[in-house]
């Protein structure tokens, strides 16, 4: 399981939506003024730290003709979050890479899947989404919960058992969304065996 993830604070914007009608819009930290080294760090952390372990550990699986790679994508892979463009782009890359690798390994006996959780209450998220003095949810956390179908954060243990288990028909979801608990089957086993585009 490849669980790399996180954001670099320098890869974030100050505003959710850039508004050029506001007189001081150029003074706000936006995509235009963001630290690109922070952006690159977030991309490396989330994407390359998924690609490299997949490459290293798949060799033994391929030699045995069986195994499973489970990557951690994010709901942000499917619906980008505001203020964190590098994280959203990197997790979208993880989801796309997972689907690509699932097709590439389709005839080897090695399954490749990803879990795309929504917000999971971890120490890091508690630090970002709770006021450190009062414990109350921040404004950003309140917005997040307002758009979350279950109206709550997931707990880490809720991700256990969602590693892309094959279905009775032999299909296996490449991306499994855990925010609402529903499966998002992106590539089935039959689709994996089709001739790729050239």
C-alpha cells in the first residue's frame, strides 16, 4: 500500500477564488504568486512517492505472478479542493497513474487499485480543521462538512478493508471512493484486457 500524502504550506493559495474586481487582488497569495518550489515538493510527495514504490515493489509481485498494489488517491483526485492546487493535481495524477498501471499489468496477475478517501480525521487534519484554542471547527472545516454527504469526517479505521477486493464478476474497481462509501468502478477487468489506444 502506497500511503504517501500531504501538502506543502507554500503550495497553497490565500484565497479560494481569485477576484480581479477587488482592488488589492494582486497582493493576495494566489496561483500567480505561489512558491513553485513548494508546489514541486507537494507533487513529489504525493505523486513520485507513489510511482517509485510501485516500481520497486511490483518487480517481486510480477516475478511471482500475483500481488496487489493499493495507492492512496483522494476525493480531490475527482473533485479538486480550493486553495491546494498542487495536492489536488498530484492526487489526480495518482488516480490516473493507478488506472494506467492497472491496464499495464492487466495480464500479469498483479492488481492495481486506489482508495480515494474524503477527509479522514487524523492528527494533521485536526490541527488544520480545528481551532487550537477552542476545538471548534474552522470556517474551512465547516464548508467541508457542508459538502460531505455523511456530514462527518471519516475515521482512519474506516479505510480498512477497502483495498479494491475483486467482485464476483471478476471486475475490480481501480478507484474506490470512501467519502460516501460507494464504489466508483473506473476500469473493470474486461476493460483492462482491451487493446490499448495507440
